[in-house]
C-alpha cells in the first residue's frame, strides 16, 4: 500500500492516516515542514536579475503584469491567422471547469472507484470523438499531436508484429508533410521514403503508387494529411489509402487540419486506420501557455488491441506500451473539449466547420488579383486555410515576407504562418471564430500593404525608406523626430489599425535570427571554477 503526498501535505494529515489504521505515532518524516534535506539546500545565489526584485507590493506586481499583457498581441486583441495552428476561440465557459478542484487536484493514480465522474467524462468525450472521426476506439494517452503521431505509429508497428510482419518498416510520407511526420517514423525505427508532390501541391499519385509497389514486402504504412498541408481537399485521398492497403500497409491520417472536417468528413471513412486529434486546436484547448496539449488517437477496430497501455488500466496487457506517464495524458484539460462538444452539439460543430471553410475562401477571394493563392482545388476553392505567395515582391520591390509580417503588426494583426510549408509565403487560417468585420479588417490591411508594395514597384517611394521596411512603428516613432518620406499617419495608422485602442508594439523590428547566428558566451569567470573545485 502506498499514499501520495505533495508539497502541501503536513504532519497532521499523515498522522490522521495512521490513526485510521489504528496506529498512534508522530510523523517525524515530515519535519521540518519544508521537507528539503539539508544536503539539497541551495548555497549559491539565485534570482539575481533585477526583475525579480522590482515589485515588492501586490499593486506593483499587478501593474507590472498589466504592462506585460499590453505588449502582447494576443487573441483577445485581434485575429491570429496562423495557418495550420487553428487559433480559435477558447471560451471562458469551456475553460472554467479546469480550475475546479474535482478536476485539477485529482491524482492520476487515484483508485478507479474514486474517479468515476472523471472516467465518465473521458468515456463520453471518447465516444463523441469516435462519432466525429469514424474510428472505433480513442486513446486519450498522448499529450500532444507529435506524441499522438508516435503513439499511432507504435500501434501500427505492434499490429504488424502481432501478425508476424515485424519486418515491415517502410513509411511513405509526402514531401509536403509536417516535419513531425518523418521524425515520428524515425522514432519507431522506420525508414522514411518521401513521395513527391505535383504542380498543384497534391500527392503525386503515380510516384506514390510506384514506391508503394517497390516496397510492398516491407511497407508499414503511409502518413498523409487531409486536408493537405497546402490547405486543399485532395481528391485522390481514397486512392492513396487503397494503394497503401493493397501493398500491406496501414494509413495514418494526420489530424492537424480536422477543423475543416468535423461534421462533414471523417478520416475513418476515407480509409484511415489511425489519426491523432489536436484537442488544443480543433477542440478548443488553448495553445502554448494555456497548455499542455492533448493529442489522442483514434483507431479502427483491428488496431484497438495494440493501442498504448498503462499499468493502471485494464488494457495494459498486450498493448504497445505506455507513451505517457499517466493513462489519460493530461485529463484535467478534457473538460474544455467535452464542454465544447456538448454546448455546440452536432449541428453546431458542423456549422463551425462550414464557417471555417467559408472564412478562408472569403479571404482568398477578396485578395484575389492582389496576392496569388498558391494552391487551390479543382473548383478554385481552398479548404480552411490558404497560402498567399508573396515571393514575387522580393524581386519586383525588394519586399520580403518578413516586411509584410512586420507591417501587419502596425495594422493590429499577428502575422500568419510565415514561410511554411512553402518558403517565402504566408499561410492564412482565420477559423470560424472571426466575424466578417474582422476578416474585412484583415483584408483591408493586406490590400493596403499591396498598395505600398506597388508604390515601391512604381518608384513612388524609396525601396529602403518606406513603411514596410521601417515596420513596426512604435509610439516613440510617432512622437519623435520624423524625417521619413511618408506621413506619421501612414506609418502608424494604416488601414486595419484601430484609432481607439490601437495596438502599439513595444519595440521596433527585431532581427528574428540574430540570436541563432550570434552566440553569446555566458561562461562564468575562472574564479567560480576555482571556488567549485575547492
């Protein structure tokens, strides 16, 4: 028998446990109360930076945090159209339960009969995700999309091994795939065979068919993304899946772009055997600082016995092993996705998908003629995101993708995804969370930027001394000396920028890669080494 303690546990609590078993004893193991052995006490100085000592009152700390927040261009200020990242609304009503003690303080190894409500939520959400994806079973264990990929490939590998085909170790991956795809395949010991893309950015079907046949005896599977990484619904997805199955492999469909599918299309119906879902994207768990993420995987029935197991659950035996320390990854975040599904309902989730696709196509259409949309489907439409090709402007005006991204900050927008999946481009994903007014504000900003590029192209403004090259503009620029060939208003209040509540960047342009190319030595002086040696 064991009990679990955390940093808040005190002697009174543990002594109560002893008394429950009829044991009368003083718990000296928890004395002194901070419970840090003398040998582990820090002797060196720490937290020496002035920022740790500048706020000695709660009022000061509150204002300091407010100043930091004001410097951030976040989703509470404007659209963040990061392609492939699906930066959508994380509603307060969905996130409130995360802080409830019943979810936030339950230990992952608590006895099952003390977590029945938790398990009911997990099972119900899993059932809903099965309905949404067309898969038969969901594993909530992976903590991220990349870990979901790894878990999914481990599941396929275990399936092959159980059938006496452990030698299958070839994975076909399109060159347009997420970088995590080949990394995950390598991590499970597979060899990656890249498949070329055609001129439209789609999988080259003939190249895929040829390589699948060539490696048929050792083909473990393929990894594809649908809709594609280029933001298009590839019409050959059924054929790709069938070719893989005909040659003995399994199909992994990357769920990164699930926000374009929910309620309209299911990866399990397309021919997929396993997919991961980014709950921190499509299903509203926040990114980054709001994390951690959740990347559960859905599988068809024949792969169910080979899902990741965990020693605390009944399915540990015969599974492909645990991929996370806890059986259900980071379950305290699941109330967000569960509440999202419950409050939206099937009709609402489907409508959200439709609006996400509509919003992306609206932007693509409004910018048509000013910016080339690099990839479109056969009908001239995109999926839930579009790639704007700004590379020609580097030739015609010396304006780079960085210049446009920095100028968007002046307009009050976080830049779209830069230079991925195609170098020198912008991939825009508005999601369903944005209103038409916000989409128009973004389009107005982009069209104004295009007009500034045209002014450089036509020689109306200097190629180096222009609003794009000086972006972003700060308050200090506005009130300081001004010797630029464009007005303060054009520089600081371009179309799209709010006159009231305008976002002001705290600094001018930052060299994005300076730190990577100019390493700074932080080596301690020799006297520190001498002291340590003594």
